[in-house]
C-alpha cells in the first residue's frame, strides 16, 4: 500500500507541473474529461468534511489535555488554518516547514519508545466497527491510501512549481507510509485501546504518562497541519470561481465548517472518513485509467 501511495503521489505531482495546474479541477478535467466535473465536486466536498474532522480532532485533544470545551478547543487550529491561506501558498508552506518536522520527530520517537518497552503483539480483540468502518483490515488499508491520495492530489495540484517536484512528493509519501506502518505496529501490541476516540493518545497516557503532553502536542500539530492544507485547497478552488480574497474565503468557510465540527470527532470519523475513502477508491480507479491512457 505504501508503494501505491508513493507511485501515485509522484505521478500526480509530475502531471500537475506538466499541466501548470492552479487547482485540483485542472488536474481532474485533464485526466477524466467530462467525469472531471464530478470528481471536482466530490473533492471539494471531501475537503470541507475533512477540515471539519481535523478541527473536531484538534478540539478533542485540547479537551483531553486542558479540559477545554470542544467549541473553544478548536479555535487555535482554526486560527492557524486561516493563516495558512495567506500569500498564495507561502502561509501553508510556512506552517508546514515549522510544524511538520516537530510532529514527525515526536510521533516517531514516542512510537519507537512504546515498541521498545512493550512485548510481542497481543492477541487481537473482537472489535465491532462503527459507522462505515470495515471489519476487514485490507479494505481499511485501501481506504487509508485512497483518502490520503485524494488529499495529496489537492495539495500537489495547487502548490506552485517552486515548492518541489515528483521526487519530493514521493519522499513525503514514503515517510508517511513508514510512519503509518510504525503506528500500526504499536497498536498491534495494544488492541485494547482501539475503541478509544484517539487510541494512540490513550495508549501513551497509560504506558508513558510523562510523554502524554508531548504526544498530545504532536497529534494536535498533525491535525492542525491537515486542516490547514484542506482549507487552503478549498480556498484555492473557490478563488478560481469567484475573485474574492483568500482571507475572505477562509473566514467564510470556517464559519460554515465550525458548526459541523462541533458534532464531535468520533461521530464524524466513523462515518465521513470511510465514506470519502470509498469515494477516493473510485477516484483512484479513474486516476489510474487517466494515467494509463496518457502513457499508452
């Protein structure tokens, strides 16, 4: 699955640079023709809902760590997401340059520590998946790839050429795949936390409470950078339709996303995340068809 993510991510960035695309609509229309309009609408809806999930997740972290109410805990993430939409990509890249390395180092370090201090994988528990989550690990792995590929398509098709080419995109996807594998290995040793809203945070609280604030920060950074990227992609798309300032679009979108995020992280993730994973699989098939059609 990791190789699939790396291949498609590099292909998407290469194609976006070749087309000189300014939004994900340009990419879909070139690859899918008339189906591009459908893909465009689905991607916009995906960004809207994904941003709501990340805002709700960031609020849940703040709720667990600082006992803040969910609506109040989401405000710092909303502020940074708003800042990411300034400067034609500079705001987004500035936030990612500052926060992503910290996030990656903390998550990797804590995960390796948990693996080192625990024994072999435990016997799997009988879990009852909620919402649209599949009981089959293979389907869930494919949903993960499809969801993240759809997210990557948005960012890779909107960033200017000065922010890197296919090699950088492939490297980023590879690091994400390695980190995902590491986290899966940690959770395999502690299946009892899989029913928690934030399993890894709950695990750190049980096994290494002194690392709890540090890991909570990393998780919050992960959700905040993702929310910022989602909002930036959606703002870029709307700007191509209506000439309004990026700050104005960002503020308007956040006002609509905020009430949805107040429904809570768990409620959103068990329904919305898998749903857009399935939509991502559909778009993945269309994307593969379009890439093969270009090559052959």
